[in-house]
C-alpha cells in the first residue's frame, strides 16, 4: 500500500507540474499597444478607452500600452517591465519611420522578451467602416449617411486627412484607405490630404475636389486619437470635420485582428531588424 501510494503521489506530482507548465505556455502573449503619444490631454484618454474596448472583446488577454514619445508609459518602460511573449500592435495607420525603425529598435533593446510586431492598423476595411461612422456622426448637413446616399451625392467629396510621411509606403497605405472609404461611400471621391510630409495638404485636396465640381466637402480625420495634426486638419475643413477614429468598435476589432495575424508569424530574432508581419 505504501509503495502504491508513493507511486500515485509521484504521478500526481508529475501531472500537477505538467499542468503548471502547460498553464504558463497557454497564457496568451501580452498585447502591447503602441501609440505615438501627444501633448493633447485627450489623446491618452482616447487610447485608454480604445484599449478598454479591446479588453472587453477579449477577456483574459493581457493588454498593455506603450508610447513612442510624449506620453507615459513610454514603450521602452512597458517592455522593460514585461516578461515572456509579447505582440506589439502599432496604433498607427500606415507604414513609415515609426513602424520600420522606432518599434523594431525598442524590441531590439528588450532581448529578454520573445516578441512579434504586428502590421499597422491601416489600410483595412474596418478603418473605412469607422471613418464612415465618424463622418455620419458629424454630418447633419452631409449628403451621405452611414454609406447611404441621402441628397446630392454628386456634389459630395471627402478629404482623408492624415499625418503624412516622406515614406512612399505610407502614402500608398493612405491612398488605399481613401479608395476603401470611397467605395464604402458609394463612389464619392476621397482624396488624401496631409498635415506634414510631401503633400498634398488638406487645403490643396479641398481645392482638387472643388475642381471636380464637388462643393460639399467633408474632412475625415484619419488619426487614432486627438492631437496637433488632427486639430490642424480639422481647422482646414471648409465645412464638416469628423472626429478621429478613437475607440470605435471597428478599431478595437482591428487591433485584435492584427494581434492574431502577428501570432501566426515567427518571433523576431534579436536584434530586431525587420517587422514580423
């Protein structure tokens, strides 16, 4: 009996230790949302609300926040405090310097982590869905409502106001989002306009639409959260200016989509020189 009890106890101990190891292995990698950061006090609260929505969609998934600059926690501090596997999901809307350089550099400086870097949020049809909704919220005089024609759609035009970049990949990504939004709006022309970079600027895009005979022009704010560039672009709007994407449900779903897509890729080697997307 003693021998049997000893053997049974040993087997249970092995099962127990295996269960602990399995539990650790099955714990989902931490989602680290990477925001740019802004001096606008509403930016942090907006990003926090977005991540709260992400947590509500995926209970049990550990979600953390790190900023590239201007706000705390900084990405470097967030990564330093974590252990195990992480997936960095940029809350950025196109490829550019932050995606190609800053975020991989931060991962390279955290060799204690097993890391993956997701693609930026844009372009994606879910962003067109959120942009459409923000236009509808702002558009009591707008001739489109949630993608449905209401009045004079032949006079309507949209400027997709974005931060801008000198990276041609960023411009290509923004142009793709403009095409997705135009299709969702039933063929209304959507032209990118930029707050910085090589242009065109928002006023230049407004004039281009006016040259096409469009005199009901709205500005769609292609920003994750409020900030200097978003305010600058809104102030350049001739009429309707929509709010930034913010914590729209479609954006929260997209954050989780990028997380899952990144999990299908191999972890980055150290030093991290490329984005694992």
